[in-house]
């Protein structure tokens, strides 16, 4: 086809590409909005349900803009789909004969049903044009319909995700409101504080922030703002809570008492819902084992059988091992990560909130907010409310100093940095692994081709080094964090008792330092050191939260630092925080105990996968004969018996290599998913991934035999002095030795040492040329067992042949040559069979 014929397809691709820019460019988004309003604004029809759906999903577009852009996307999708449909029809007509010819090569019954080697499509120009138009209209209509439906489905899906997030965060959100209210904080301030901590309290805090914006921007009263929250929210539970809250505020009833009853009720519901969460995780684990472990194993085995008996399926098995299994597992990990976030199981979700400035966890100052709307009366202020260049320069220097201080801390205490931040170890281990790979890769490229087995060893060893070191440090860190979280409720209870006895927070911290705090002793000492160095308690607690970096501790720190701004009487707040922390700890332990069963199931399924792969590689394939005599004439099998002759023709070494890689890939991903299911994060899956990968690697190394494959080709020749082997593959390197008559006959020639890998057009020098014109020869690959790169085989184990009976490790051929006239013509060397 001429390049001009692809112009319509290129135009359609450009249109789609321009629309895709709206996700990365605000200018492109505004331009598309203006174009869509000009073209489709008159077609917009009001819909209350869709407006509420957009509000519930927190879509940052008005209803009219979203609707007109939907119309624009629908038109573009129809044009692009119609254009693509025409090319799909043309492409189908072009490749259909080739597909039919390929299907005809299947066994006789299947080939006759699905294939036709003589298929030819003949259509008149009119019929072809009608077919193109019909295909374009069909695909274009389908694309336009899907685009329209998908655009309106997105807000509903996002609203559903937000509904689940709100319901999951409801108990701890109400606990936060209850604690601050008991501490004396006014409810508008409680709302503002909660709205500023969306990183910790999630979608529930985002809903409260809607009411905060109503109060700040439109001067709405608290009750009206809460009712607006109830109207917009996608969660029925949050709607009911907001309506009841508005009624309590309007009636003047006790707000802390109402929040206490709501907190206790939602906490009971959360504990009951724990069983539903465990059942959901169990279903997810069973689905993973069934589909991505057992299902893939079954599919690979079936394709192997087809590949050995009917047609070549090596490409399909490679697609499964190198593409489908990694992508499917990666997609499952993303799905599981999102699901754990929604269920509140991800242990480190929301921790980044504490990494922001200290103001992110402080109570907003309404007076300062109002003053900020006017020009500050300071000599450093600019007319537009900003700061002078001098102040800006000073701030830049302070930021540079902070970065330098962090680097100084990292290099000054590297071990402590790694123990507190395990992921920073990767900045050291990954470069070391890359240097190791760079130094070792030349060994894998020493042959004519790439030595895949040597390259595998290099990559796997580097991966095990990175994963193993990280897993060890991560496990030490996690155990320390587990002990800290287990001791946190007792610490909060002690602080509450001391505060209720009349001590301030600082005095309470000083008193509890002398008691046995288990794993929290060092952390409390660090908090006290910050206080002695001049930091306030809030800043010291924030630093404590940054060091520990778990969701439970982040919630406690956020609650306490905000309650301290309202009152020094923190006894009730501390007890609420202790109850919440103890509840989180109890549910996490229950979840870990329940999911341990499915963690074992994943390990067992992996071992079954590994055993079957090894059995196929070392038992099934070696048991296959190298050649089969097929009967002549009709038979009663109903299939073409010649198909079974493929047993001696397939590249069995290539199949074994794919199985080796598939087992390693499955080990890596199964480990990460096991960590996600069992402990909540991918980081905790590093130890399982490292363990499974090491087990698979060692098992395949110990149980796998050396692999070699040799092929003379169709026209190798000899002139009496040398001969050429078309290709030879050896996993461990070695020599190609030529015997006369059979593999136990006299050696008449051999190659120099060949490194591991695939070598093509290998020249074998004949040391003892034969004295007859026609002879049978056998080429046998040998190992270099003593690693001296010298051929020392004398009928013993030294430099012995590659294991017989496993793969095509010897090939027999008949050759005719003119020994006395090396310039004369020779007959082609024709392989007549193979010996095992």
C-alpha cells in the first residue's frame, strides 16, 4: 500500500492525540472546553441525577462543560472508530487467506474444519466498497457509543470509590471529631482541621472540606454547610450522620455526647465489617491462585502438548511467560493496592501528611486567615501581598541548608538512616547491582550469540542481592514498628492518667520516661530531647510520626497535635486515641492471622507450579523419542499420524528455557502478591519474592541438566579437511566433536572451546580425514568439566558429552566427499536421524 493511503488513519490518530493532551496540559484542557462549548452548548439538556453524580465524584468541571466535552469526545471517537473500522476490514481481507492456510496445518479433523490452504477472496469493487463502509459505520458507531457511556460512567465509578472510602474512614473520622470536641475545640475549627488532613482521613476529610469552602467563600453558617455536605455526599452513612449532626447543632444538644455515641456505634460496625473484609481478601486470594497460578500452568502445559505433537507453539508460550504473566500480575497488584487503600488496610497510607510542613497538622488561625487578605504592614511585604526579593532569597538559602542537613545526616549515620528508612538502601544496592551486571555481561556475549543461561545467572543473582538485602532491613524495621505500635496504647493511657491528675503534657512525658515503655522507650527519649532542645511538643510529636511512618501513629500524632491547640486537658483525647490505636492493632492482628492461611496457599500453589515445570522439563521432554516411524496409507486414528513426527523436530531446549524463565517470573510476582495479601504493602512482599525466587533458582540449577542442541542444517559441506555445523547451543559451553559411524566411533575432528550460548556456522576441523568417499558421521557436543578450555575426553567423566536422552545432543548424517580433490563438488550433508 502507498503511504498516502494511511493518511486518514494518521488524521484520526492526531485527533485522538490532541484530545489526550487535556490530561497533561491545562491550556489544552481549556481550549477543548471552549471548542466543545461553542459546538455543542445548545444541545445540553439539564439532568439533576447527572449533576449530583458529578458533585459526588468531585469532578472539577461544571455540568455544561462536562456534557459538551462528552459530546466532543463522542464525535471524535466515532470518526476515529469509523476510520479504524475501514482499515480493519481491509486488513482482515488481506490476512484471511494466510490465516486459513495456517489453520489448515492443524491435525486433519481441525484443519479440515477451520482451514483452507486454497482460500481466495474475490470481491467486486462495489461489494468491497460496501464492505468498507459497513465496517466503518459499525466500528464507528460502537466507538461513539462506548465513549459516551464511558464518559458518564466515570463519575459514577469515582463516586462509588469515594463512597467506599468514606464508609471505611467513618469510625476514625468521627473519633477525631469526638476527641477534639471533648478537648474544647469549636466545631468550625474541628471541620477546618479535619479538612486539612485529607492525607490521613481520606475521602471523609474531603467531604468535610466541601463545607469548609462553603463557610470561607460564601460565608455560609455551619449548619447550612453541613447540610450541603449531606446533599453532595455519595455515602448514605455519611449523609445520615451529617443530617443528625446538623440537627444536634441546631437544637443545642451536647455535641460530645452525640459524637461519642456515633463513634461507639461506628466502631462496632467496623469490627463487624472486619469479617466481610477478610472474606473479600480470601476471595481475592483464591481468584489469584486459580487464574494466575493454576490457570497459567494449565495453559502452558496444554500449549506444550500442542507444540510437541501438532504445530509450533513456542511463540505463544513465550508470550505467556514473558508478557501475559508479568502484565496480569502487575495489573492484579495495582488492583489489590487500590482495594487495600479503600479498605484501610494499607499500612502506610496517609503517612506523607506528616512529611509536609508542621502547619499541616496545626489548627487554623481564623484571625490570621482574615488578616492575610490584606496587605501586611511589614517592610518585607510586596504590594501584591507577596514577599520581597531579599526574603525570598533568604528562604531559598534556608531550603538549601535543610537539604544539606539531610544529606549530612544520611552520610553521617548511614546505618541508622537505613534502619529508619529501608527504601533508601536501594540507592546503594541498585547501583552496585548495575555495576555487577555491567562487569559480568561481556561473559554472556562471548559467543556468536547471547548466552541466555549466563545472562540469567547474572540478572537473577543481581535481583536476589537487591531484594534480599532490602527484605532483611525491611523486616528488621517492620518488627521494630510492630513493637512500637503494640506499646502505643499503653503509653497513651499513662499520659492520660497523668494529665487527668493535673500534670501538663510536658510534665507527663518527663514522668513516663522513667517507666518501662518497651520499644517506645527510645522514641520517648527522642521526643523529650527535642523538647529540651527548644521544640514544642507538637513539633516533637510530628518528628516522631515521621520516624515511625505508619498510618496508626500518623492518626495519633495528628489528633494530639491538633487537640493541644484547644486545651491542655488532654486526658479524654488521649484515652480516645488509645482506644482507636488498640482497636486498629486488634483488627490488624486478626487480619494477619486469617490471611496467613492464604499466604500458605500461595506458597503451596507456587511449589506445585515449580514441581510441574521441573517435571515437564526433566521428565516429560527427555522421555520423548527423537524420531517416530509413521505408518503409510490410511489409518483408523482419525488424525494425521505424520503430526507425531514433530516429536523429533521441536526445539526442546528452547521449551525448557521458557519454562525456566516462567518459573522465575511466577516466583517473583507471587512473592510480592503474597506480601500484599498477608501484610498490606508491596514492600512487605520483598522477603517473599526473594525467598520464592531463590528457591526456584536453586531448584532449577540443582535439578536441571546441562542443555545442548545441535543442527547440521540442510546443506553443510565438507572438503575432507573441515566441515560446517549450522548451529549449536550449549548452556555450559564446551566442544563439538565429530565421530565416524556412531557416537562411540573414532574421533575425526573437533572444534576449539565454544563459550556458553548459541553459535552459528561452526567450522569443525577434521584431524583424521576419512579414507572412504561415503561415510556416516555423528556430531556430539561435549562439556568442559575441568574448565581448562582444552578437550581432554578419554572415555571417562572428564569433558564428557552432554547428558544423553534429554535433548538432541547428537546428530547423525551421511556425507559424500572427494578426499583427494578438495576443489571438487560435494554432496549435501543430509541429516538422517538423531541419536540420544
